[in-house]
């Protein structure tokens, strides 16, 4: 038996390795290769076409002196933090409410989740229409007799990002609710019983026992929300086009506009590299914790 | 397949002219409003009549949306047959990268240099002495469009210049009319600013800032006056919650707004709405103050292609676009001025005639789109749209930032 | 029963149209260890949950220490509960698990400390107090789960199959520990299990349940020796009781040409005459000894188990098993003389399956 | 003790609380709970309602009324217009063209991306090989990289492959960007399949593909349904890739929707816009409502375990 020629390291699990080729290519060529390419070119003076005229940190200096970029960053921060908090809180509360053995659970769940099936373009257009002060909510409240009522988030630079947030939450919380509900359902019935026997009020059970037990669910959910926030481009484009003025600009749009519209690739690359950097700042500590945890578990 | 070859062979032997060889050319452009679409249809009709096929690749939204798509396709190795681009700085790098078809041959054969008026338009198409695009029209952004109906309602006379316009604004407000319609897209606010620079600051200021990129001029007292006037105009547009320029134009057409600062392409919209210049609306070039127009305009580029048949068709399209009949048909619909001085425009309306006269008098300016890089333009647009929408920013602040952009301009 | 610790009166429980518990009555004495035994789906866990207040009853009443707790919250019933899956709070240390309920009830700190100390000492989990449940073995977790009930300092402990998730050896160890615990604490304990060994070893009384009804409530001995019906007889004892079908008449049980004299059997009613089941436990078979009833048997299969040996044969064509000493030398094909004392047998009515 | 279940309770009268604890249907808790749920449900339903009523109104009615008022005169004109007449530039064939483009993009993209990701997830879960985790980690990190960082290099890659603006190129892009989440989904699901099953199959001599097709595939219908739902909605709803990596004749429905809504000719026709918006949303909505239950079940099985 020992002489039958042990397959070499390379050919062990050959099929599995072949099956993983698309993943390896994607990981190396697109995710690593393309990213490095972009990062490298962010130090160049590329305009309409990429070139290799290195200019050091010029693009970054300019980037951080741009009011529009600062506003974009601020908007992303507001949108990101709010949507993380609100979708987790709302999603969890909805899930907890649906978990109370209520009637029509399926109906409610379907209602909360359906917007997730719709695109950001659709979402943006619908909410643009509802928030339209001439036809939408503002007009209705006014027609009820509150003549001075003002609700025009899409036309008020100070709050426009919250107008986008309303639409974003409408689209996304259903999924969070579903994830949370699945997490809640995965919790051992006996834990609830034990807590009841211990006389722990429901809210305390949720806060001190259930939520800590759902750590994995929360992390998955945060991952999903975070990658959703990165995508927040279509929604802004459809709903406000970055307006009024530049009040609802987001970094993704800055990148796109500079790369293509303003024909300043270097600036676009620099901005996208900054986006990448801020993502890494969040992701690396998380990944470190995750993987460390996995090692000690395994 | 065989039948087709046979048919082709037969046609060749029968001596049917080469032009009859049908080639599909995809043409991308961002002319999607009513008036614009009607104008494009003229190009398509002419091209199709010649036996070829115009495959329309309209991209909605402003040029800002469409240009990236067009450019990335050219760079991405899937060029369209022809595409609209503002000539000048935008296409410069594409030309330098050798991605555009050299039209010098037909241009010389047809004597474009003599036809095109003003000849400066052709300069925008020229790189290193070679011609790479066909200018198709002259567009001037410096117009104020006024609704007669709105002024009737408000009970004031239709203003004859910017100062009168500003003075009449309170009356319009009283009548529940927004004095100045303004779309929210950033290029519109920039257009209004450039226009006011001509009107308030004067032609020299405009030239030194835009063409010569003179930061000192941008910081001058004259420029400060422009910024102040611009800041004052902000309040006039309160209540105009529209995005697109043609929606803003529509506010003027329906007398919801008193006026709009917009390029002469707005005329197409008035035409589609069956409005008559001088009766239903008034147009004031240079805001009625300095009657000059910038000779910007649209041009068509023909990305290089390996297929000789397509190259031939591209050349056919190029020479068609510049031909007399097509120029007249197109520009009447578009509301723009033709690029050749030798065409008959008796059908032109009041506004167009004003434009033609200014053109004939030579009161022309270069257009920002043609002299500034897209990068600089983008920055100015960002500044202007932010300024317009947020009253927190003072005119002085905005000027300071503007000066910085001009200093950095390349 | 005077002063029962837990008293259940006319308890009904329905899930929709399914009746899970049917007019159930049960009194449990102070300090008694009562085991609810039955196959899965018999309603034993449901009954326990009703006592705990984790399920709302449809009808009837529950008293704990003479207090009507039918509508009380679980925490107000004076009970502690231990679950099959331990149900420890995974994010808290052992100490946290023990104290969470007490802290929540706003108990003074030193009182909590005393109780935790006592429980930890009783269960020998002092070294584990700072660990989290994930770092404990199954047995340790179960001890902590018991500890959580213990610190509540209540009179009634409820156990819901607490040992089912453990391996066989650990289960046997903990069983003994539980018994010791009960001896020491003298609390009322209600214990749900499907394992008859646990039931037999731990219980003062066993309640055997089937289809939401208590079949028999008695001491383990009584249940073993005098099962009230065929179900109980069949359920208790391993290997299970042998059964013959036949007729009871004139003090005899007749199956085909086999006749068993029942004069030594303790009838509930001597005059009975009916079709019946005759049952005898495998361990009550005497081999090659004189017995009131005996017959010859041909050995079909031998299953040696070390401590004893299980032998399969046929009597009157009916499969029959009996237990022999582990050291007995017997092999397939042997012919043996086997017999038993009908006094140790059980007779059940053919139709009602009740004991005769 | 011989008497069985009988107790002395017969003698005591049943005093005090008995039976089910009375609960009022309108208890404060229920009012709060259902009240909140209904209010939130209305918030979620509102936009759908607005889309539907707006799309059934004529323009004059829209100008007079508000977005919430039901249509007085129901007209299907906007729907017809949105589907077959609305113009982008000279092309006045409505959304129908975009619809079929989307179908042509979606079907191969969904099939290929799921096929690759499922095999991949299976290899990662059951056939761990050296270095697999490194690539998987990169892949998961990739899900966080803003698309904008990669858009431009991908244009170059596709150009070199000769697939730029071709449907095939877009399929590749969708496969690549769908890979992280799908692989995660499948890996987690396959990890939850009992190891014994896998070992038993190996002992029986089944190889990589044998186990995949004969054991894993038949067991994982729910997760495939989830993946299909995620991909169908994701790809159907994609805008950015559609606009960058295709040309106008291949534009998917979302891009065309944006074009139709944004190419205003004269007045904005809100009713046509809303009809077009609804039409674009119909496919994912249909998929969602048909498979709603499986969707949730599948999420529970795969996504959460991560």
C-alpha cells in the first residue's frame, strides 16, 4: 500500500483546486490586481487615460482640499452610521415583534421584506416622488390645514441625506429583520424558559441574553449592511443626483464623476483609494477578531 | 449567405454607387429632450436616405452622464460609429491616444475651412493640424428666456435686460410666479454664472478668466460684482424645484416662472410647445446687457475602426452632417445656429435671427466647454451648484474658492 | 395526601384541537422525588412546563405549597428548573449564570454571595465560577444548570430530562449525585425522563404517562411488580416482559395445549373469566430448577451480556426470552427446562388491558 | 398507594384561579404590538401604493391631486406607454426592449454565478486544501471593496478579453461580484451538512464531483433557491454594471428605466414613470412573493451561520 505512489502535494484534492480556480482568479486578478492597479495609478497624473507619470501625493492633497469630497465623506459617515444603527435596531425590533407568536406573521413579514426585492433605482424614484413637496407628503399635510408645514428633505441641503436614508432604510431593513428573525428562531427554547423561571423581564432577556447569543448573526448582518453602504450610489443618483447643490454627494459618486465626467482618473483613483482605506480601517479589526476567534474555536 | 453574396456581386457589376452599400453605424449622443430628439431625427433621416442605417444610441441625462459612457466605450475597445462630444478639451486625450478617425482628408476635399463660420469652431476639432471632428452647430449659452404670459399675469412689462428682470422679480413673486427657473443640475448653475460674467463683468473679464485662466482677474473687483449679482439671483429661483433644464424651461413655457438663463437649445422646447418667439416668449442674448454669444457647440467624433466599410460610412456621415440641407434641417429643429455662413435660414425665427446677427457682427466669445478642461469645469460646477443651493456661503467665500480653481486650472 | 407540595387538579391542556393533557390530577408530597416517565409525546414534559408556568393550561388548577399558582408567572411559583439542553446563558460566566436571576430580583449582594457559595460547594463547582459555559464539559454544565435552580432556594425543583444529553457513564455518575443531592436537600423534585433506569433508581414515586394520562402512580417496586395495565408492564423492565395470549378460566390460564395453574396468582377479582394476556418478566424465569410451572425450551439465540445472559427460545411457537446468570454455560441448540412462579406473573384483560 | 391517579382533590372545591389565565384580546400589550406593526406595515406599503395609484392616473389628475389620493378615472394608458411607447432619444419602444435584455443578461449570469459559487463553496467546506482560506479571505474582503475601485481596471481586462460591452463580459462581471456572498452562503450551508454523510460517500468511492452532484446538490435545494433569489433580484436590479459594461442596444431594464424617467420631453409624466418603475420592479417582486417562504428558510440555513 505504501508503495502505490502517494500523490504529490500539488495533485492532492485536484478537483477541488480546479473548482476553486474561478475564486482564485477573482481574488487575485480582480480584487487584488485591480485594486493594486487603481492604488498605483492614484499616485499618477492620469487624466482621461491612465498613465504612469508619478506625482506623489498631489492627488490626495487636492482631494482633501475639495469641499465636495469633505461633504461626501460627511454624508457617507452620517448615512453609514445611521443606517447601521437604524437598520439593526428596527430590524431587530421588527423581528422581536414578529417572534411574539403573533397572528398574520407571514403577511407582516412579506410586507417588511418586499422592498428588498426592488432596485435602488426604483426605490430612489418612488421616494423622490413621495417626498416631492408639490405632490407628496408636504402637500397632504398642508391640505389638512397646516399651511406652513414644511417637509422637503430632498430640497433642503441640511437634511437631504436623511431623505436618502429614509428610502435606504425602507429598502433594506426587511432583510435585516429576516436575518434577525432567523437568528431568534435559532435560539434554544429552553433559554427563554430558563429566563422566565429566573424571573427576568422580557426586555432584559433580549438585552442581556438573547442579543449576546446572536453575536454571529449581528456580525453577518453588519457585514451585509456595510457592503450595502458601499453600494450607496444608485440610490443617490436616482433620488437626488447628489443635490440640492452638492449636499447629498457620496464618495462613490465623487469617484465616478472624477473618473469619467471630469476626466481626471488620478483624482478618481485617489478618492477610491481613500474609500478603500476607510473600509479597511473597519474591516481589518473585525476580521482579526473573527479569525482569532475561529482559530481558538477550531 | 450565398444569395447575399450573389446580390452584392450583382449590385457591384451593375455599377451601383458605393454609397448604396448599407452600413450600420451606431451613433451615441445625449440629445433626448423633445426638441433635441426631433433634431437628431434629421441627421438619422439624411443618413438613412443615403442607404445606410443610423442606429440610435441615445443616452439620457446630461452630457455629464453620457460622456463617461461614451468615453469608456471608446477606451474599452468597443467604439461606436460616431458620437456626439463637445469639441475642444474633452476629446483631446482621445485624439492624442490615436482613438479618433482623422477627417482631414475629406475636410480638405470639401473645403471645410472655408465653409465653417466662425472658423474658430474648426480649431476646436484640430489637433496638430489635423481635423478630427465635425462641428454641427453653434450653441450659445448666454440667453435669458422670458415668458410673456408670466409678465402679463404679474402686470409688468417684459424686461429688456437683466437689471429690469431683477427689478421686476418682486412683482412676479406677488403673482405667485417664480422669477427665475433653475434646474438643479450643476452645469446649469455654472452656465448661469458664466452668462452673468459676460453680462455683469463684461467681455474682457470673461475672456481673461476663461481663456487666459487669469487668477488675478478672477479675484478682481469686477469679478466680485459678478459673484454678488449671482448671489442675489439665488433668491430669485427659490421654489424652482426641478432637476432638468427642460423642466425649468417648461416652467417658463407654462408661465410658472418668469424667466430662465439657458442656452439657445431651450428654443427647441418652445418650438415643440408651439410657442412663437416675440409673441409668447422673448429671448435676450447676453442677458440683454452685452449682446455677445459664446460660440460653443456640439461636434461629432468618429472613433477609429478597423473595418474599412465602417470607416467609409463614417466619412459619409461626416460629410453629410456638414452639408447645407442637413445643417438647415437640423439647426431649425435644434434651435441652434448652423456652422456654415452660406445657408439660407429664412425659416429662422426671431431668436435665431438675433443670434445670426450677433454672429455676423462678430461679437463672439469662446465657450467655457471648449477652453476649459473637464476637470476644471467639474470643479467649477461643483462650486457653483453648492453656492447656488446654500445661502450660507457668501459671495466672497465663493470667489475665493473660484480663484483657487482658476489658479490650478490646466 | 396531607399538605402536598405540588397539587394538580383537573388539568387540561389543548393545543388547538389536540388534547395533550386530559383531566389530570396529581399530588406530590413534601420532599418527594417524583418521576414522570413515558415515551416521547406522552405529555410528561408538557405537564412539567405547566407546573413551571411555561405553558398556559386550558383548564384546571395548580397548587404549589397550598398556593394557587395557576395564573402566576414561573418566577413567582417558587420553583427551580433544569433543562435538557442546560440552557445556560452562554455569554455569562458560571457565576453570572447563577446570580443573574437573583440580581434581577434585587437581592442584597451578600445574600447572593452566600447562596452562590453554598450551591457551588454542594455541586463542587467552585473552581469553575469564572469560566464561561463553552469552557465546561457536559457534566459540569449540567451541574451549573442545577446550581442555577439551587441558588433560587426554592422548595420545588423541576428537571426536564436533565441527563439525556450526556454519555452513558456520566449519566450514571450524575444520577447518583442527584440522588445524594436529594437526600441532602430534601426538596420536592419532579423529574421528567424517558429512561426507566433513571426513574427506577431516583424516584420515590413514578408516574407513568401515556397520551396525556397518568397510567400508574406508584413506588418503583410496585410499578415493577404489579403494573396496573399491559402498557405499564411492557414499558417498565428491560428486556421487556414476555406475553402470551389466552383464556383465564377455572384458575387456569390456557394457551393452546399449555395450561398454567394460577392458584398462586394474586387476583384482584378471583371470579374473573375472560380472554387475557399473561405476562412474565425474563428475569423471573428459573432454569433447570423446580418451579410451580415448567416446560422444555430449545435455545434459539444466546446474547451474553457479561453480568447476565439473555436467551431466546419459543414457547408454544411464541418468541420468549429469559435471563440467566452471566456465567451460565448455554449455547444455541441446547435444550433446557425452564419454569416460573405464577405469583410473579401479571394478567391483563384482553380488551381493557387492565390488571386482573 | 394502590389507587392510581385518584387523589383526594375531589373533596376540595376548586377555588381561586383556574384554567387559562384570562387575556383580553385588546390588552395594552396587544394594542401596542399590533398597532406598531400595522403602522410600520403602512410605511412599507405606502410606496407600492403610491406607485400603483400614480401609474393609473392621468396627468391632469396628478397635477390636481396628491400622490396618495386614489385615481378617479383609472387609465392603463401609462402602462401601455411605459411598456411599448416611451422614448429614449429616437428609440420609442418603451421598456420592452430593456426587459428582454435583462432576461438575456440575467439567465446566464444567474446560472453561471451560482454554479461556480456552489462548487466553490463546496470545495471550501468539504475539501479544504492548502491556501484555500487565504483566497476565501481575500474574496470576502473583496465584497467590501467599493466597486468604484475596480470599475476601471475591469474595463481594461474585458477589453483585453474582447468582451467589453458584450453580454458575456457583463455575465463575467456579475459572476465575479456575486462570488463573495454566494460562496459564503454555500460554504456555510455545506459546512452544516453532517460530516458523516460526506465520509460515507467517500468510503463508497465517490469523488469530488460525484459527491457534489449526487449528495450535495439534491440536499441543498433551499440554499439554491436563496441563491437564485439573491442573484435574480441582484442582477435584475443592477444599474452600475449595466450602464458601464454594455452598450445602449444591450441596456438592461434598470438603465432603460433611468433613461426613460430622465429623458423628459416637455412635462415629466409621473404616471408613465411610475408605471415604468413598477414594471421594472415586477420581476423581482414576482420572484419574491412566489418564493417568500423558501427565501426566509434558506437565509436561516445559510447566511446566519456565518
